[in-house]
């Protein structure tokens, strides 16, 4: 038997080392070019719920005073504003002092002229009466003088009733309520019967709302409406439509509707929203975050046995934080909510606790 040469021994050793390395790589794990399975996505779940879906019409506006609960203060003569004792928006009790006014010079002149005319008519009547007693004038002259006196006295009494000669006068609140408007300022000369101030009863506040004309045809007085602060939706109250207009406002280009809003507790002029319930129907609700919107439309993911199944849906009205969905799903199905935008159809998912 011939002996192996040294270079033969070296080849055998190298072959044995290579064989050992290959065997170790095969036994130690997957091949380098083999891809690891993708990790499961983490999602939260919510059940699909069966519920009555409310169809609503949105309206926007502000708190104002109902005309039936408002009183306007005015003077039946020309006056000057001497003092303002309250501010707009201030609550007042019945009989509370509001404003101090004084007569204008023109008002005092008219009263003085009426009084002078009555004095003159009185003296003239007495003169004609003496002449009549002496048979120097006819009876019709006496009758004319009597009528002139009566007219002059009536004119003087009217000026007194209007407040002529009264000096300063303090106007008080005719009822408990809120000062709605004060269209005058200190020192203003205000014409007769011009408004000085308006008071709204505390329970007479209304929401003056505007609705898009295309949707206003579905509204009618008496329908339920939820009123809420435009800046704090948690401040809300249930009410009903009191009036529904049938013409478009020339300024807002909306149809005006009103609803009682005294229980809402917002001040005059506060911005409000209204959701008028016009109809309802049974349907399926899911959290708004469960619906994924993309260029193809809306879909969500039903999770079953740890797998996501994409379901194309049509969305309906929103109801709080939920939204109506119509598609191949049923009440009780579990849908992905948080993490829904990160998964795909067929992807394995993990449920967050």
C-alpha cells in the first residue's frame, strides 16, 4: 500500500473543513437569502353594532331673543340720554333702573306752546261768552270758541302725558330678563318712539339657525333638534323647532329656523349648532376610526382568527363618534379600529389589550 503524499493530505483536510462548515450552516438556521415572516400588526377591535340610525339636517346660528319674549323701551317724545345704568348682556330684575333720560329743548318747546295755546283759548272763550251774553255775537261763534278751547286743552294734556315738563326720568325693567341691546349712547338725542333698550325674558332665548335651502324642505315645526355650543359640544340640550321659514334670507342665503334654547344656558349672541332629526332607520354602526378612506372609496377590516379581511363599505350618517356602514358584514363582527390604516387584506394581526 503506497503512502499518501503531503499535498494529498492537505486536500483531504480542506475538504473536511468545508464539509463541516456547510453542515453547520444547514443545521444552525434558515438560509441567508430566506425572508423572515412579516410581523403581525397590532390593532384594537370594536364590534359592529345594530342601531337606529338618525338622519339629521345640520343648522348653524346664534342665541337671540324670541320676539314674543322681548320688550323694547322707548320714549314717546324726543329725549336726551343722561345716564346708562346697565350694560348689554346684563341680567336684571323686574323694576330695576335701566336708563335716565331728559326732554330735549324741542320737546319742552312743544309742551310750552300747547300750554300757552290752551290758556289763550280759555281767555278767548270767556271773551266770546261775555259777548254772547250781551247778544253781540251769534251762537255759532260761541260754539267755535268752545271747540277751540277743547282742542287746545286736549293738545296740552297730550303733551303732558307724553312727558313734557317732567324733567329727568328713570326707565325701569318691565320684567326680569337680560338686556339684549342698547342702541344709544350717553348724550344721544333720541327721536320720539325710537328704541332705547330691549329686554329679553330669561326663558325666552331662542336659537336662530340657518339651513341650506336644498335640505330645508325636510324640516317642519315640532321636529326634535339637538342644540349645542359651537365651541363646546358637551354643552347641549334637546329642543324642538318652533318655526321654519319658507324663504331664503337675502344676506345669509339660508332658510331661517328657530328653536327654544333657554335650557342651553348660553349668553345672547353665542354661536350654536343644531342637528334636526328628520328620519331614522335600522342600520349598522362602527367607530368612525374603523373606516379607511382611499382613492378607491371606503373599506374596513373584519378580524377573524387573527387575520384581517377587507370589506368594501358605503358610509351613511355619522352619529356621535360612530358612522353607519353598509357592506358584507353583520352585527357582532369584530373590526379593526386603531391600526386600521396600517394593515392589508389577509395580514395577520395581534389584538392590543
